[in-house]
C-alpha cells in the first residue's frame, strides 16, 4: 500500500498538468475584464453591436462577448444612480454594479478549474489502481470506493472554501491604496489618450511638425505643469513662430478644452483599476486553496485513509 500511495503522489505531481489548468483559469478570469471604450456608441467609426446597458440601469449583466461599455452609457447610468460611499473605496452605485458584473462571472471559472483538477486526479487514481490491483477485482473495487469517497469529501470541502472567494470581492476593498491609485492613473491616461485619438486636435494644424505624434502628450502637458521642459519649450517656440509670442505655460493650460465625459472616464479607470487588484488576488488565491485544501489534503492522508479502512489487513500476499 505504501508503494501504491507513493506512486499516486508521484504521478499527481508529475502528470496532472495543474500548472496548465491554473493558466487556463487565469485566462478565464482575465477574460471577464470590463470592456470600456472611451468614446461614444454613436461614433461612426465604431461598427460593433452594443449591449444596451443603459436600458437596464443599474444592472450591467450581459453576455461576456458583447458587454461593451461606452461613455454615453456610463453617463446615463451615473445620472440614474444616487451617490453612495464605501470605506477605502469611495464608490458610486454604478461602480458596485460594474464590479459585481465581472465578479459574478468568476464562480463559473472557479468551478471549472476545480473540476479539471478533480478529473485529472481521478484519471491518475484509476491508472495506478489498475496497474497495482487489476488482478484482484474485489480489492480493486473496494480501494477505489474508499479513495473516491475520500476525494469527493476533499472536493466538497474545497468548493465550500472557494465559494466565499467571489463573495468577498463583491464589496471593493484593498489596503494597497498606492497600487490601486497607480493602476487607476494608468488606465485613466490610457482612456484619455484613446479618446484624444478620436477627437479633432487643433494642435496639428497650428504647429505641424513641432508636435508630430506627441499631440496627445502635449494636450496632457497643457493641463498640468509639464514634466518635460524641452517639449514645453518647443511648443511655445512653435506658437511664437506663428505670431503667439506672449503665450506662457499658464496660457497653455487654459487652451485645453474641458471634456464633458471626464467623470465617466474616471469611473472607467476606477473600475478597471480595481479589476486588476481583485483579479490578481483571485488568480493567486484559488490555486493556493486548491493545492492546500484539495490536493495536499487528499495526498497527504492517502496512506492513512487506506490504513484506517484496514486495507492492509486484506491485501493479497
């Protein structure tokens, strides 16, 4: 029996392909990321069927492959929801709805991950059982029944523990506020840049080659103190050549047009940044819980389970 138990452990560790299953799980979780588009659904260059999210505010549930969220939809949702707050994450009700929309899809991926691991372990058990006890049908049947009862117990236990994982993510929380802030700023910059690409930019006509492909960067620099003095000097020099010699950096700030969808862009950045935080936790925690409360619990107690069932006593000599 010790030889059998040792081989089962070795086979699980070498042939289960748990790493591949966990990689698939990670891809599944990442596929639930909210798909924010920083422009309007009515823009002519967008030829995508849009899920009519605005018709079901504040719920945003829909098929994964068509859940596309545009700025005008977010504005409509914001206007229909009252302001609310949460500790550590000042949250508008629509933020909670958007967060729960992707968190609600995680349970399916968690169950799928557990099932793949479970089927893999069962296949290995069958293979090793047949190799060791195929010539003893009654003994084979008894050992299989005992081990399957134990592995089902482990599966039930790990599923109970994993059930709380998505529930804990329905209310946004993190103590890594610096990381959340950094992710939020990165996504906000990304959405602002994407939106700028869709808008008419007068800087190109006025300055031409002076700004070239950095037109979005110039617009952003104009809203705050520039971090690149050379770029700012080049912009002012270009304007001076066009006859605007008295302009200063303060004047550049006033040239930037206010965006009517600023709050919607910030909402998208808030939710997308939090997705990165929450999904990262789940992608790590689920495999850890499976490894400790399913695989390790079953394998570590495998020999003891057989001893307790008094299998050693009836093993053929």
